[in-house]
C-alpha cells in the first residue's frame, strides 16, 4: 500500500474466477491487495486496489463485463509496464473516457492496449475515438470480402487471422466470424 507497510506474502499472482461475486477496488496505478492470514497460515485476498475508483462504482457507471475491466488493470496495464510504458500517466478520467467509448461500442475491447499506449504517448481522447472507431458493418464486410477474394484457397482460421490483422482492433473477433 502506498501509505502503509508493504509485506510480501508470496501472492504475486491471484486469479479471480469469473462470476464469483468477489468485490474488489482499484487504487493508484500499481495494484496492491489487502490480505489476511487464514487459520492454516495462507494469505487470503480481502481487497484488490488499482485506481482511486472502487470497482463496484465502475460497474454501476458502465455496462461492461466485469472481466474486461479487471483484465485492463490486472493484465493490460501490467504488461504495458513490463514493456516500459508509463501507465502512471493514465488518469482516472482517461480510464473512464475509454470505458465510456467501449460501453457505447465506439471502440473494441481488442484495441484497449493500443488505445492506452496512444494516451501515454499524448494522443487525446477525441483522436483516439477517431483512430480506433469501430468499423461499420459495410466496411467490415468489404474487408472480409477483399481478404477472401485474395486468398480463395486458405482455411477459415487463416482467413480469420488475415482479417483480424487488417482490422487492427477496429472490430471484435465475434463480429468478424
């Protein structure tokens, strides 16, 4: 915890099963946990923190699958830091703006790492909304037809990969399939 004692209990990774009803919060960039010691001496997760806004508040504010928000903080930002990106430059307001774009289906969840990288590099939310906007159905259908026409002998899985590379996060895999 940034304002308290830091003790290592060997909980470097903790996986939260989807739909388990576990409540957790986000606070200040680096994730940290509030843990307790069970009767048998194991560390037990009590609260997870990553960015001043409680997780429950984000869930009430945005109609987005909880796992997407959890992965953003526990995986995406962690991976970005490993790559040397300054995730501390991402503000609470930036996160909420991006989640609002995601909720309104103006951007794809697949583009979140690239979007937050662009924010760190100084792009505005308006530029990001334009650069990463979802393709319309006719645009996507045109891209799919183009890939299929140019690769008539390829397997469906290969075609899917080629289309996903071409759309670069501007369409969900579900829409492409």
